C-alpha cells in the first residue's frame, strides 16, 4: 500500500487501472475442474484471455496509466502469479501485484486507494464465483462498488470483451470510455 502511494507520486500517473486476474484476465475456473498435481502447476498453466491481455498491454504502454493487479489468492502465490503474468507478456513487478486473502478485502483496498488518490480510477473485476459448479454467483458486495467514485467494469463487460472479435486497431480509451 505504501509502495503504491509512493509509486503514484513518482509516476504521476493520471489514472490507475486495477485489474483482477482470475476469470478476468486468466481463464481460471475451468482449471478447478481438472486433476492437477499442485496449486502452483494449476496457476502457472492458466490460459489467458487474449483480448483482455491486448487491452492491458495497450494501457501499460501509455505513461499516463498505472496498472495494478488485485487478486484474491494466497500470499505465497505472489511469485507464481508474477511469473504467470510475465509468461503471457505482461511485464509487471511484484509491487504491482496486490494479493488479498478474500474477495471482500478487495473492496476495502479499492476504498483505501480512493481515499488518497483523487484522479481517475478504473476497476475491472468479474467478482463472481462458483462457475466450476455450473452455477455462477455474484458476490453480494458488488453493490458497494457502485457508490464509489470510480469506473467499475464487471462480469458482463469482461465476458463481452473476452468473447468478442476485438479489432486490433481499437483504442483502450474507447473501450473504457476515457476522455
Ligand atoms: Mg475474478
């Protein structure tokens, strides 16, 4: 958190994009149905949604932006998470990956960023669970997000992006309605 604060001051980023990983950038839930030896093996072998990857890479190229990955995993997954991001062509440092113990803590984290950062904050997270049991559910606290002064893009948006035939000339500003 402190690191983020300092890095925002140094970078003078005009916008922060906070991306979830599982089921937003990584096609995670099918992996829960496979027989895989270890958690590490499962997480390092996740397939990537190429459209979301394309957008994130574009966002990162623009110096106005700061991209942070916010994921509900175990703390010890930090390195496997970073290595996976690098393996799919997303160059990030371990300081740009924030791991929280449960999804609800993500909202606390977003609120704390909102408190000290008064510029544009764009948050992309499906905030869903239970896909692997064929009965996808949304976290009840999704509604808390809508009262925050941020742009939130949730499950339907993510699905539409990842399922689309995305024009490679498209600009991320248009996708995220950024002026
Ligand atoms: Mg997710």
